[in-house]
C-alpha cells in the first residue's frame, strides 16, 4: 500500500492521509461477527445432487501437469473427492493473469487449439457435468492460478451442464489450494489466505 505524505485539515486538526488510511483499515479488521470473519468467503465448494442433497469439498490436491490438449503446455490441475463425487478444476495460468471471470459455458480448448481458460468438472455415479457444456450457466472467477509457486484460487457460482443429457450440477463456493514449499510442482492442499 502506498502511503501518502500529504497532510490535510480535518476538524481543525492536521492529520496525515496515512493515519486516516490506517485507521480505516483497522476499523474494518475486527474479529467480531461483523468484521473480517463475516467477509471470509470460506474454503469449500458445494455441489448439489439431483435429489437436493449437498456434497462439500473442503480439501483439494493441486499440481501443475501437462495439458491433455497439448503436452508442452502446463495447466494448474486441482481435484478432490467427497460423497462419491469427484471435482476437478483445470486452469491455464497465462489466460487468467491478474484474475479473470468466465461466464459459462466457457471454452476449455481442444486438440487443435490447445488448452484455454478454465474447466470445472464433477463426476460420479449419477452425474457427469462440466463448465464447457452448452447448458452450463453462471460464473467461475479465477482469482489466481500459477505453477511457480503452485497455487489456485477460484470462486464458483454456477450450474455445470450435463455431458450426457442427465442432471445438471449446481455448484458454488470459494477455495484456495497451495502446494507446500517442499512439494512445489507436485501436490497442494487448501489454505485460506485472505
């Protein structure tokens, strides 16, 4: 944060803009119910099944791997399993520099084009749904994705479209997954870093 050195008159007193900025920041950093805790987006992604039950994913394994569309290109690959379902998220880091929000359906690439943007997939005995199917709706916000260090942060508020004409998969949540410093390029686990 840049600190301004100018001074301003406020109520007959001279105070620096830096002090005003710090006071405003401190006022918003309390740990009461209306402070920072209320703003914390959480660290889980929830998928709703066709019967209305919910499956919560709270831990993801994250690594950088060659894309299935072009082995010379690395993508951030995160996955998790819970309640008989598998959640997979892949992001092409160069397409999301500085953060990016994708409206669904989002083109995830092809063998001819190589990988693109983002793909979110949920699979299990009763569902096969993804973010690049025509009937997918909503948004996937990639706050950040990188391979050096291995890190992924996404916020999802969407309905993934069924790949085979079955049930769609409503999905929402926010997750940060980071590889440990000794395991960069391999495996990560969730850490909330807000």
